[in-house]
């Protein structure tokens, strides 16, 4: 038994009418808009922290699958304290390598937890493993590929700007790697959010069935 119903749609982190993952993606969009509209370092930090928020929300969602209310509370509290502390540390230092390390660490845990739910968690979740598996890998690919493009653009911004000037429009758009990062991240995050919701809803249905049998 996983005992009792969890409060809130995503394991008690927010009221049921809220969707923490969608809110985090909205915050990322706003933070990114503010940065690109102002090109201020402060707004860049807002954009970077929003990336951590998005990874945090997805990690929280999959970690809460099939957990007791007590464990859900512990997971939410632990993630909240850890991510907020790390975000504050990153803002204080302003060192992009710390951000890279934190983001990739959360993505690694997210991938591992998803693999566990799909392949090793017992009892299995309704035989949907194959469909979830392919969609999860696709979402991770889009996100990580976008992150690679973002990193390349960060490190070779001057060279890419010169190259875009030489090739001209419309081919210069292909080399707007930072722009492609936003597109690919939105695609990957949206895909994974749907998978996470399906996992949570399937776990809730199983719990309801057990309660009826009892």
C-alpha cells in the first residue's frame, strides 16, 4: 500500500488547481523574455534560475509517483531546500559552470527516476512502458540537444554572430543556436510533462482500485 491520497495535483507542492510544471515553464518563458528584452546580467540570472526551476518541477513530479504522503512531503521539502539553496549560491557566485553542473545533475536524476518507474518499479504501471519509454527518450533528446546548442552559443557567441553576418538571411536563422535552445527545450519539457502526468494519473487509478477492493 502507498497509503492515503496525496494533497494537490502534483504531490502536495501546490493546490490541485495548480500545475507546478506548467507554471515553471511559464516562469521560464517570462524570465527569458525579460533577459532578451533588456540584455541585463540581472535578467540573465533570472533566466538561468528559471531553467533550474523547470528541472526542479519535473524532478519533483516523477519522484512523487507511488510515494506515501509522508515521503511526498519529505521529497518536496528536500528538493525545495536543495534547489533554492543552490540557486542562491549560483546567483551569489555568478559562475555559469555551477549552473551547468546543477542543471545536468537534476536532469540526470530525472532520467534515472524515469527509467526506474518505467522499467523496474513493481508492480508495473498498466503495461505502458514501451510508449512511455520512447517518448521519454525523445523528450530528453530534445532537451539535452537544445542545451548543447545553448552551451555552444554561449561559448562561441562572437564567432557565430560573424558567421551569421556572412551567410545572411534566411540561413542565418539556422545558426541562431540560442533560439533553437528555446524551441527544443519547450518541445522536450512539454513532452515530458505529459508523460509525468500520465504516470501520476495511472498511479492514482491503481490506488483507487486497491481502495475499492479493500
